[in-house]
């Protein structure tokens, strides 16, 4: 009887282990922590590249000189940031990281991009016939941008077996909208080595 009881107890224990083995564990982590599971472009890359490149731009000797000559705070609009890489990258997140860095710098102002401006213009036009005269915003009173920031994200992948090297290059250009002169050009390079048997790019 004791032997039968032992076998049953062992079977129950094994069954409990088997049932609990397929669970999922979720752990919250700090949003500013560096996490790199796949080796692909991630939120850390977006934030750090935006902060470093915008800071480099605003503190370049030429930009500081031009701002001094203007005698006022210049206004920037962010144009197209093209993803030419081999993978899906959330360009919108990267743009928002750049906008946040620009705004926090207090060195420049920036205006909404073309898509956002279209939505804002529709709202202002709607106000003309629906809002009170005291609160309706006027048409044709937008602040024009002085400079436009554009750029590209490119990648080069070198892969052999389960090992790969992913090279990212982000290029940004700041252009004067009146003269079309390029005021600043910068780049940021990131190289990642990924070693995994089932790497997927």
C-alpha cells in the first residue's frame, strides 16, 4: 500500500510540473533601460540616436553662429525621414524622439509637419463657421519654418550561419528653406554583432 501511495504521489508531482511548465512570465522594466533581444533597431537606438544627433546639430559652431546672426529663435520643421533599411523601423517614433529633444533644448522652435498641418488647417477652417468670433482662430496666420530637417536610415547586413553583423547608419541634414543651403549634415553609426542559431533578419 505504501508503495502504491508513493507512486501516486510521484505521479501527481510530475503532473503539476508538466502543467506549470508552459506558463508565460511578464516582468516590467524601466523604460530607459537598454534592452536588445533580437539585435534589430529598437526604442533605445531611436532615443539615443535622436538625442545625440540633435544635440550635435544644435551645438555645431556653424548653427550657433547662424542663430546668433538671426537674432531670434529659428523655427524647424521635420520633413521626410526615409527608412531604407532591410527591416521595419518605426520612423514616427524616431521623429517624436527628435521633436522632444528639439523642444527640450529651448534653442529652437519647431512646427507641425505637413500631415499634421493639413489636419490643423481643417480644424481652423471648421472654426470659421462654427466657433464664436472671439475664439475662432484666423486663417493664414501660421508660423513659417526657417529650416527643414530630413534624413535616411540605412543598414548593411553581413551574415554567416548563426552569426551576423548589422550595421546601421542614420544621416540627417538641416537645410535653409529660403536659400536651400545645407546648414548641417550629421551621421550616426551603430554596429551590432548577433550570435544565435536561429537568427532571423
